[in-house]
C-alpha cells in the first residue's frame, strides 16, 4: 500500500507549529467526532440529495466534503478507528484487525513463561468481556438496559486478563492499550490539560487510551454483541437503533458539561464523540442492503433517517448550550461495506477451504501439524502460518488459487470465481510494506474478488475488512468551527488524516502524534 507523501503547504506549517503539545491549546474549542460505520461517500451524497433539509445535508452544505476519502486496509473497525485517532496505518500502529495473531507473544492464560512456545491469538472482541452476554459487559448494574449510563467510564476494568496474550519478557498479560505501538489523540489532548471522552461498541476499545493507558477520561462502551431478545443488538435493526441511542444520550450529557452518566459536572470535553452501528447492520441484515441500482434499500434508508435524527439531537444540544460556534463536527466511518451490488454477492464458507489447505499441507509433509495458525476472513483473507518460510507461503498460495470451479462452498449459480474467492494472494510483508519477520503482520493476505463474503451464514449479505472500493470509500465531512463555508475536495484523502486535523483544530501540534511523524500524515486540506 503506498504511503501518503505529498502535502499542502498549509498542512506543513501546521505540523511544524508549536514546540510541544500544550503550547497552543485552545480550551474554548471542541471537536465532536461521529463515525457512522458503513457510511459510504455515495450513501451520504444520495441521502443529502434526497433530503435537502436534513441534518446531514446541513453539515455537508456548511462544511468541507471530502468526496474521495479512504479507510486503512484492512477495512476493519479496529484499524479504522485506531487510524482516526493516531494518524497511522496498521504497519505503524500494529493493529491489523480486532482478532489477529502474534508470533512473538505467548497464549492467553500462560503462567509458566519459561517453557511456553510463542504464538498467540490477540482477540480484541467481545470475548474479552467479563460477561459478553451483558450490556454492561459484566459490571453488574441492576435494572438494565435503563441503567446502562451507570456503566464505568474505565471499561478496561471489565476485561478478563485471562483472555489476553502474555508478554514473554514480563510474563504478564498485554492489555489492548499496551498492544498499540503509537500514542493517540486522546493522550496528546490530555497532556495539554484538556478533557477527553469517547463512546464505542466494546470495552476492548480501551485500546484508544493509548500506551499510557490514561488518554480517555470518560470511555463509555456498552457491549453491542450482548444478548437482547433472541440475538444480540446487531440482529435486529430496531435494537441497534436503541443501542446507538444510549451512546447519543451519553454524548448529550457530555455536551451539557457532565460525565457520560449525567451525574458529575466536569466540563464539555475538547475531543469526544461516538460511533453509530445502525447503518452497518442495515447493510448486512437480509432485509436490508441496496437495490439493484446501488441506491439504499428501504431498511437502509430508514436507518439513515434514524442516524440523521440522532445527529440532529446532538447539533441541537450544542446550539442550546451555545457551543455550536466553538465546536467542529467531523463525520466519517471506520469502514464501508461490500458489496453494494446485490447481484455480486457470493458467500463462501471458509472453514472447509482452510481445512483442505491444512490437510493438503500435512499430506505433503507427513508428521507436521496444521499450516494455518490463525485465520481472519470477512471479505478478505488474513492468515498467520505456523511455518513462516517462503516455501510454506508458496504452498498456501498455490493451493488457494488452484481451487477452481463453482463448488467447494460457493453458493448461488455458476460465476467466474475461483472457489477460494480470491483474486490474488500476497505475503503480508509485501502487502503492508513491513519489515521481515514482523510478528504481528499476517503471513498471507488474500484479496477477495468483488462480492465475496466469507461466512457460513446464509443470511449475511455484506461485510467489510477487504480492499474493495465498497469497503474503503467512506464519507468524510468537517463542519462548524474552523471551516469557512462549503467546499468539496475531490482530491484523495485518508481517514487517518482525521487525527492530525483534530489536534490542529484544537490548536495543538499534530506532530505530537508518533504515527503522524512516521507516515507524514497531513492535516486535511481546507481547514482553518
């Protein structure tokens, strides 16, 4: 993946400004970041055209609209959100997905580190929760869900140490924030003496605290994959809307100058916000998705209406508290969703495919174990191999690309797809431009053909994680303080540029971010 190196002169000036992170702090300025997961730039443009009096239309009309913004690859929630708050891509941050593998760490639960073999899953999902079936992740609040705002603002206390990989040097579990290789916007803002808050979907988003562990003063993370009804909060779009509403209530309390629970007056944060899941689930549920012409279907339109109303309540609260002219709103998404063409959907159960790869390897190498140590497949294929040699990679590459035909797990009529669903296969080192032997990087990266979704579920109609335009082309609008009138920027930008832009808008030094310095990530053009 090419790194961004060309910059605007104004952005260069901002990166060079200020000797330290607190030198130019603006305590009267605020940045509200809103991530509408799954929101493509085309979705936003369509909705604004259809609803010219909507809140989304007002934000776009009064702000800078970046019509060609892209997320990091892989287009998963974790690298997407980490990128927005660090300014870095996975090769720099070390975060490739929410469920990955590390060849150098020891398995979770290891206590005899001297004799343990390295190689561990790094699971930053709901599986880390003390109780992943509970909306409060195991805090033990009574009267849920009405009492959910009483959830701790330090969700790292709700993670099970027994589920974390172990550092062989210290023989201690590695919490999510310590797994992150670079600092975050929250850490820089706190160092400047300003307040920080955020709301997201799992307690494992404590990773955004950064290596210091203290970046976010008020982190509200109700568990989206907890049980409700006959499924979880993503199984029914109405449930997802209710879930998102809890986070909106938390942010409204913060706008009013309280903590997320509305109990203690602490002042409105300098940087705060939330992510919405409503659009994402409406894109993935069997009753949702897109029409044949690529426009949102009825459920997705309704989900966009819901998000528009919720964001409208936030902008109204800002106006009520006389904060509108001191607050910049950044609207974007952690990831898109693919495919937006219903006819392109091809589901592949990757289980039999990977079982076949392991069986072929053991047949060719009698006495050996499985070749695949860990796999993460949504609409891309990331494999970590037990044998990291070039010969092992070549074997896996040849096997996967040789699975021709329309059988072996592919659903639907005959299509011009290999049965692995892969268009190409790469080493992780070449694909992500990492150093040889990096213990975090996937050993094999499979780029899926458009429309392929790896799933054993016959109901799922879209996914994210890959490199297709539908995965990566997301909305990005900056509106409010620091923006002088409407402007559309058609030049390509990256969502990682949000991080230095937040600091610049708060009159802090973007260069205080390690990833910004490593990747030369620039402030978004058109801001003041």
